[in-house]
């Protein structure tokens, strides 16, 4: 009989702590709905006590998600626990996740508490959280550098206090698979109530062992993996959800474990996260990398053409890639477009479909063929949006290798067109300078990327812009067009609109 592994997704909490991976409320909600489609068991939506914005986003997710549990993180403080409950109380299945550090170095230098004080605090806070809801998770921060016998005593006490899940995190990615297995077995052998609760592991990837350590923990008795889409997270990231799930799915003969994950939604989840954060997946990334199902070697190609199993241990379809080669063009109608959108796994309302179709027709007029990746880019851009304070009316660029680049940009704000002219080091820099004049703010360009969505001379340009305005927060914008300058301008304006929206909430 297969063992069931619960998937606790912390993309919206630990994952968002990756540099450059912050998300606004709308983006978090969009990602949470995709995680719900993916059928994760628990979504850790954030750290409500961290900020009013984090509280609002956790509450929004908790109110909207109906098919899985929603958790909020809290330090072992009553005020933090109160804040989590206020945020998740309307969830269909709320969870309070509280933690305290248990390693000698953390207790001595960070907490300045004795082991007995830490144990007493953990028990008190789990009991306090239990008055709010039945589902309580307790984490021992920096567990793998803690004394396992001390952890066993602490865990037994917090189980008695009401904890239903114990989390044993490798907070700094220090342990190794064999060591982690033995570590958990020692705790198991010295915790009488170990088998009465769910045992979770949260592994960081500092030594590249997060996935291997999670699997070793499962062999020792763990039945919940805490992980993130694309493995994002602090420092080197977390165990990658897609890798853990597909290992269990592909190597059932070895692990004899299953999850509830709908694997066909993996690629969609990965791509959505990349587009929201602007952080691309490395081409050779396992499962979701661009090259994961690509074969360039002639020997490999020959084998795959004869039998895919010669070089593919899982099918592209199993993670949501499609073998469908149907191509849409400028003569395609709304029904064909809507059908393609559904095939690609999107559920959008009529208004979003209308906007996306208009965008599709605009692009189809400029391209001979519109591919799945083009449509995927269009839908992703249209579905995660913020109110448009500024929209582009038109632009004119004067540029060459013997003249100074000049840009005239007209943008609309509240039905009024505003025009500014500026020069710059190239056409895109000139356009960005003109936009800053219209907005009336000095903005710092933190990052700018431009790549094609598909192949060919008429390919869509996908521009990424990251801006800051001195408050330490980075705002990401994306733009799509067959004209790379237009794509770049749209990306800059999108980032400006996000900045204005996020400053207003």
C-alpha cells in the first residue's frame, strides 16, 4: 500500500522571501488559485504579523481558497498568533503555523533563552493557538542543528498541548540525506506520540540537497513535504515541489509514495510564477526547464523518434506540456481562441477573455502564426493586472548611430493625454526617461531583460522591467509586442502602475 505524502506549498511565504520575488495581493491570489488547481494540500499564504500588506494578502487568499487548507506563519508570540487567526479564520480549513528556534546557537544568541524556557514557550503558544482552531503546526527552527533528544522531549510536550503537525526544518540547508534519516529516526524512537501526528520537513537547498533530504526524511517517517514552485526561497531556495512530486510519480517502485498533486498543472504553475516574479527558470532545471524535454544530440533524437522511452523517463504531457501543434492566426475566431485558452489550462472570465482576444488579434495581424507560448504569454499578462493609472497612447522614436536618441511619449491618465520628450543612451533609455518625466518621479531601473517568446523574425518580444523609487521595494512589469521598443515601454508602464497600486494599498 502506498504512503500518502501531503504537499505543503510555501511559495507565497518562504518563496516570496527570495530577492526579487515579491508579489502584490492580486498576484498572490492568482498564484494561490493556481496552487489550488495543482491540488496542494496546504497553502502557506504568508506571515500576517510581518506587515499590513502581508496580512491583507493572507486574508484574501484564505477567503478565496476552498479546496485546500490555508496556513499563516506566526512566531511563538500571542500577538503573532492572534494576527494569523484574524487572517485565516474564514478559510474553509484554517491552519496556524507557529515556530521557535531550538538549536543551541539560536537559543543562546538570538532568543537568549534556556532550553527549558524555549520548551515552556512552545507549549504555551501551541495551547494558545489551539483555542482558535484544531489544525496547529509547530516548527522547531534550525532543527537539524539541534539536539535530537531535546527535540524529542519538546515535540512530545507540544503534541500533548494540541499540535497536529510537527515540522523538522533544515533551516540553513546543512544536513545530508543519511544524517537526516538517522536524525529523524532518533527523534521518532524517543517521542512516544510521534506516530499520532503528521511529521513535516522543510528543507533548504544551500548544499543542493533539499530534495534528497526530503526524500530521506519520508523514508524515516515524514509524511508532509514543505516546498515551493521552481524551488524558490531564501538564499539557495527550498525543495522544489515539481521535483519531489515527479520523483514520487516516476519512481513508485522505489518510494511507494503518492501525493494528491495534479501533475498536469505543474508546468502552468511554474510558468505563472516566473511571469509574476520575473525570475526565469534555468533552461536545464529538472522537470520544468526549457531543455527538460529537449533533445539536440542526433543519437538522442533518433532514439526518441523510434521510442520516446529511450531518453524520456516521463512524458511531457504528464506535467502539462501539450503535443498539440494547432496554430492560430489572424483569421481565427473567438471560439477557436477560447478553445485554445481552455486547452492551455486557463479559466478566465468573459471580460478577461475579451481583452485577451483583442490582444491576440492585434498580435495575429503582425505575425503569420500565433503559437501556444504566444497565447500563454498573452493570457498571463492579461490575467495578473493592477489598475492602470497610466496607459500608452503613442510614441515616436528618433534614433541612429550618429545622432542622440530622442523619444516622444504620450500617456493617458484619467482621460487626459500627457506628452513628454526626452533623450537617452539609445531608444529604450530615451523612452524610459520620457515616461519618468510624465510620472514625475525619479525611478531606478534595477533590471531590464528582453527575450523572444517563440522563434522567427516576427516573434513576440517579452520585456521585463524592475523598478525602484528609493523605498527599497522593487516593482516588476512585463510587456509584449512584436516591436521590442513597444514591449519595453509597456513593461516600464506596467511596473509604474504596479508601484502606484502597491503604494495605495
